C-alpha cells in the first residue's frame, strides 16, 4: 500500500490520475455489464434454439407418421434430408418400431458427442406408436451468433469508452484543468516575483469557490504584505530615529547577527564589523567588559525571560558610546536558553543627562540643606521623598529618619511620642488622612471619628496654612501645597519673631482703627459744619437782599400813614381842601406802587432763597430746569459776590430738564464759587467766572466751571479732592469744600469730575452728570420735554 501510495503521488498530472481512475472503472463496469448481458443473451439463444428444435421435431413427427406406416423408405430419407437443412441439427435418427429399422442423417448412426443435445418425439398413428424421431442439435450456431454480437458490442463499447474519456477529459479541462492551471500559474507567479495577480475565473462550483478564496487570500496577503512593508519601514525608521539596532544570538550554532544599524551606531560601515560574539566583546570598555560578560553568562543560567544592561562601547573615532542592551531569551521546556534576541540603543545623551541631573540633584540638596526654610515633599503614596536638614530641625526629628523615606504618618507619630504637639490637640497633622493620591485626601482622625475642628476638614487637594507652637515656645508656620500628580510639598518657617511683631502690629492696628473711627466722626462733623456754614451764608445773603425792599416798603407805609393822619385831621376840622385831597391821592398811589413793587421783590427773593435752602438741606429728587436753577443758585450768592470785585456768568441753553438732586447740584456750584473767591484771585484783582453748560451724547450734560485766576500748582492737582487738603490752613480753609464736591458729583449725581489748570492761566472744573440720575428708588416721572435749540443766555451779576 505504501508503494501504491508513493506511485500515486508520483503521477504528474491530474488528468493522468483522472484516467487511472476513470478507465479501469469504465472497463470494469462495461465488463460486468457485458458479462451479465451476454450471459442472459446466451440463455435466450439456447431457449430459442430449443424451441425451434422442439417445433421441428413436433412438425416432422406428424409428417413421418403416414410415411413410416407405409414404410416409404425413400420418402423417409427425403424428409430426413430436408430436416437436416437446419444448421442447428447435427444428426437425425428415425426408428421404425414395427420393422425394427433405423434411418439416420448424415451417418448411418449418430455418434455420441460432448455438447450435443437430443430432442425425441414419438411417431404415432391413431395412438399407436410406430416409431420415434430423434434430433441431435448443437448450440454452436448460438455461440457463434453470441460471439459476433460480443465483437460488435465490444467495438461499440470501445468507441463509447474512447468518446467518454475524450468528453471526460474535455470536461475535466474546462471545469478543472483550465481554472486549476490558472491557479497554478498565479501561485507560481507569486512564488517567483512576489506578485499577487488574482485568477480570472468565476464559477459557483467548488473550484470556483476555491479560486475565490485564493483571490481573497491574495488580496489579504497583498494588504498584509503592504502593511508589513509599511511596518518594516516604520520599524526601520524608528530604529534609525532612536539610534537602535536589532541583534540575535543562536546559542546552539553560535551564530551572531545584528542589523545594519549597529555598526552605524559606532561609526562603522555596514560590512566593517564581522558578525561574531568576539567582535562584540572586543568593543566593550575595559572597565566594564568583565561585568558585562558575567551578566551575559548569567543570562544563560537563570530563568529570567528579559534582561537590560547599560555599558560603554568603543566608537570608530576612539570615543565611548553608552549602549543600552535589552534582550529576551527563548528557552526550551527544561528552561535552557536556546536563543537570545534584543536591541542595542545609543543612550549616550540620556546617560549624560542623567549624570547632569544627578549632579543637579546633589546641588539642589546642598542648596536645600543650606536654606533657612524647612522643605518636605510627600508623594502620592504618602511617603517623604525629599527633605532638608532645616525641616528635620524644625520638626525636631533626626535627619536620618527623613532620609529613609518614611511614611508621613510615621513622622507625625514620632513627633507625637516626643511631645511636639504638647497641649495642641487640634493640630491639623493629628487629623490628616494619609490616603493622599491625585484625587486628594482630607482631614479626619485615623479611627474614622469626626474631626473636632472645622478648620481641619478641608481637602488636601487645596493649599492650607497653619501655625504650630512648639513646646520650647518657637512658632513654626506650616504651608502645604498639593501636587498635580498626588502628594504635597510642605514648607516650615520659623516665624517666632514675625509672630511677636505681628501681635504688636495687631495691637497698633486696633489703636489705629479706633483713631480712624474718631477721625471719620470728626470728618462727618466738619462736613456737616461746612454744609451749615454754606446755609448760614445763604441765610445772611437772604437777610441782606430782602432788607432794602422791605425797608423801602416800610418807609412808604410810614409816609402814607402820616399823610393819612394829616388828611383825617383836616377832614375832622372841616378844613380839608381839594388840593390837599389830590396831593394825598397822588402820594397814596405812589406809596402803594412802591410798597407793592418792593414787597413783590422781597417775596420773589424769599421764594428763590427758600427753594435753594430746602434743596441744600434735603436730598429730595425732582425735575427742574437747569438754566433756571443755576440762575437761582447764582442769585442766592449775590450778596457774597457784591462784596467782591469779581463777576460770574452763566452760558446755558434753555429747556435742559434734569431729573436729579438739585440740592447736591446747588452745593456743588456754591462750593466751586466759594473756592474760586477764596483761592483763585489775588486781593487786588478783578476776576471772572463762567458756568458753561453743553448737552453731550448718552443723555449727559457737561458743566464747565472756569475762572481766570492764578491757577493751581501741578504738585497740588493730584491731591485737590482729598479731604482736609488746603493751601490756606491758617486762613480759615477747612480743606473739605472740593472733597464734598467730589463726593456729591460721583455719588449723589452719578457723574464724573476732573480739573485742568495752568499756573497763571486759570482753572477749569469739568463735570459730566446724567440728566436722569440712576436711582431705582426714585418715583416715575413724566418724560422730559424735548430741548429747544435756542441761543445760549448769559446772566451776569455786576458787583457794582
């Protein structure tokens, strides 16, 4: 069976294998079919022969009955000869039982023979048997006919077999050979040039599905090879970019291999370094060769799968390069190393950076140790990773404890055993939760009981500061700041001196606050006194203004009363003349006119001064015409202005309606005028003041109060609105006038004020206030009428 299987595998083509299966199968099938068919055919021919001989025997037995009865020998022989014309018959015998005779054909008697069959029939005459006929026949004719049929059938079967094989081979070529040939060609092409040309064949049969799977496999292989090439390119680029190389060492064969990047790392060409272990060992630094070789031998003995080492290797130019060697071991089931594979990378820059970093860390540690402030760094697990000597001193802990990276809870426990917290049972460190991670920890007793102090319930995730008083009386300020990666940094500062100074400063601040409160009360009193002084000035002006019209009215009334008495006496005596009555009427009319005119003037003055006085003593908000109100304010200042040689003018368009606090505006104008009269003009000079009003955008008015006096020094301008600032402290100036103006403009009137002055060229105060003050408490009022564009009106008061 093995030889047959081997011979079968050596058959070169599928068609040959197909024929080796098909031809024997067809031959065997045809042979079986022919055998069965011709066996049945032979039986049929034998049956037909027997039936024919039986019929001949029956017919001739009847025909010979009369001839044999009459014993007509010649006729008997003729009949026998006629019967012998049948090819199937071999011999014919007719016996005469009555005469005891025998007639035979073709011999005197029929000799016995193999394969001869006999068919006997009695010859009767009226139920009397007078003889018998025996027909000896052979099946040779049937066999010959069967042979001829078999020959014809064999030829037909051979033709059918050839046609079947030809059709089968054609069908095999169309259904299997052609697609299989294309599949083989595609596979060979893939093997030869690495191409992935798909097979151009589509069918729903099994081979079509195989080819479809092959095409899908080719496409997948193409994608995988493209991805692999891309990955190899990336790997090559990554190896080149990271200054790395790949190596492999077969321990069984001793074959050493490395990628082309390894010689390049050391400045050699791709073929300058033989790929041997001896080459590698010869490049090691003499001081490290023994250690590196020992580690390499250890890799073969231990059970580890991965290794890492950093050592120096000699470059072509004689310098030394730091190489990081990472290896992975392939071991057999018994743990023996079979193969080592790894990478070698140039980490010279990294090692130098690490050495520099270590140096900087040493410098930093020395710096920290010489810092007057204690510093502790705790990582996300709660361990102390950095601390200086000052921290150990302020914590009263030996430096070697902090150097051993203890858990912060151990530090607190050590302090507690030493009695550092004393009576301070509320120290935050006693309630610190040491689960300090990136999410932050919190304060709370370690046993889970609630914190006793609200200030210790804050999160570690937020900075906090507290002070600790040590048993020796020193005060340490503790500042804790969380780190983004978890943990915190804590600074410890000895603030004993500062704390004592702070206590002294606190006491001084309390005294200063009391003095400041007294100063505020004094300031309020002075401001109120300033307002009362302004009101007193207004009252004095009122008394002076109304004194003249009332005096004239009183004189006229007295004169009229005297003339009336004289006329009454003349009337009583009966001596009244017509001329006296006419003179009295003339006197009474003139007196009445003067009385009415002066009393009306007094009433107007009283009404005007009343409105200004009420506005200055109240904070009522109302609507008013700006021009008319400014005229009333200037009129109330008339007595003061008449005592001086200075004049004031108003330039304002009529129709500007304000919804504001007129008292505050009156106080502002009064203080500006009095400030100008006091400070702006020299004693022997004649000055001018102007109140200029313009409407500006955004519903505001701009009021400019300007004088042509001596101006203000540049050094004094920044301090002009400060309380109690005055340049005439010894001449009765309080320094609150302009401070009150600033507060009234910016607070009550909701506006802004600025000052511009050039020494020797006068001063200008500019106010910008809204026409409707922003006061949610004010009541709704009717909308202001639209201002009428008219020429400005100038009002001047001449002190002469």
